C-alpha cells in the first residue's frame, strides 16, 4: 500500500491546550505517525493567521500561536505547518522555526501576493533568519531559511494555469513544493487537479477533503476517492472538540474519527483495478452529474416562485408560447453541439412537465 503524506491538525490554533491536545492525540494514530514519506513523520497543521470572508469572524490568534507550534516540534518531534499570506508572516514563521508553510486558496488567486511570499522565502536565506546559529532549525542547509517545504492550494477559482504559475514562482525558492487540491467553493473541480497532474506528474499532489466538502460526513468518501486516484497525501482538519471550534467547525474531525477513516480505507479499497485515467474521468463525470442535478433542483425552486407569482397575479400556469420559445433555443443549441434533437426534446419535456407540477 502506498505511503501517504499527512498534514493534519485543527483549522486554527485557538489555545495552547487545544494545540497540544490535538498534537498528542494525532501522534498516537499509528496509521499516520511515521508511516509517510515526509522526514520525521506526520506534519501537524494549525492556522495562525486566518483570511476570513467576514470581518466579524475569528481571524486567528496571531504570532502567539507560533510559540505553541514550536512546543509541538520541541516536545513531540512533529514538524509543524501554518498558512501564510504575506511576507511579514513568512518572516515570523521562519524566525519561529516552523518547518512547513502553505499558501491558501484566497492568496493563491493573487499572483502578486505569491510572488511576494516567494521573495520573502528567498530573502530568508540570509544570516538574520538562518545564519550559522545552531539553535536555528534550518541548520541542515535546507534552502530558504528554516523551511523544509511549501504547500500551495489551488486558487478559489477553477484556474489550473494560475495554480501552475504560482507553483513555478515558489519553485524558484529551491524548496520542495506540494500542490494541495482543496476544490472550488465546496466542489471538487477534479478536472483542474487532473490537468495539473498530467502536466506535472512528479509534483506531490495532496487532497484537502475538509475544505473540499465543508462537511465532516463527506470526508471519508473523498478520502477514499483521493486514495484510489493516487493522491500522494492528504491535508485533513482535526480538532479535539470540533463543535467548539472557532472556525470551520462543521468540517473538522476528531482524532478518533480520523483514525477510524484511516483504518477503514486501507488495502483493497485503495487499490486501483484498471486504468487510473478512467477513474479520473469517472470522477469528473460524477461531478458534472452532481452539478446537473443541483441546477435542476435550483430551476425547480425558481419554478415554484414563478408559480406563486402567477397565482398572486391571476396568470395562467401554462404559457405555451413561452415554452415553445425555450424549446426552440435549446434545439438550436443541440444542433450547434452535435447532440440529438430527440434527446433534448425528451429532456426539456420532462423538465417542463415537472416545472408545471411545481407551479400548480
């Protein structure tokens, strides 16, 4: 069975007790600890600075949390990782001897910000950060200051070219790079990851099922899919008490839940039977099917709203002229895309019939 890279820990560092409890419990999981291809075993993750959508939500504990990650490294011997979004944060993480950093999806959408981060990492090679001081973790002559590697998540938008461009910016630092696939707005965007893998087959590709789903109940299935598709590792959010988490509470697992997933999804369930390319194509198709049904559901919701309006204004539910106009445009589209007119007719008739039911 392939050995995976595991980057696991809470979405955000909230307190020293929370960080140490999570790290100790994760350190006990045999399926993770010391069995991956990263030196010293598992990477423990925790966000210190959190780029959040709303200004009224928890934006991270700040530099204080770096001391807690240092304690994890010193007491448990587990390398730690945190997210950075600007040069100042890079320098703070380097001075705290954090082993790995990653760039989140929001920052990855901004190539100027990624360039700034890359330049700060290169600047960290000087004596101010690393130097010849034995107390500095980076004394092993790893390029780029104290860091052992960098993760880069895909941009929030489905843009593989931008993702690859940012990877190339970071590769100039001389550090090992890992691509982290977290999807787009709780959708997998499998095709984007597949294109990246096709263009950069030797680049480590990790799956982030926590952000991809936004729902802890969906993490096991996504983990199994990533395992079967041949991902090199996983970034998974784990919190001692997810219901009390200050950010992303719904998508975090307990250490016990993570251990159970790893025990269940092993052996034959991770073996590939047949061409892996076919598995990727099927994953892409399944995602498109999900999108189709989600759009149909949304269309029916709108149909219900139209029905309510018609009833309120005394308008007939069935509008033959309107439907014929819709059907004509869809048949023209079918011809332009070399799709059977009969198939489109059947699909549109079925959708129209259901829409009428919703409006009645």
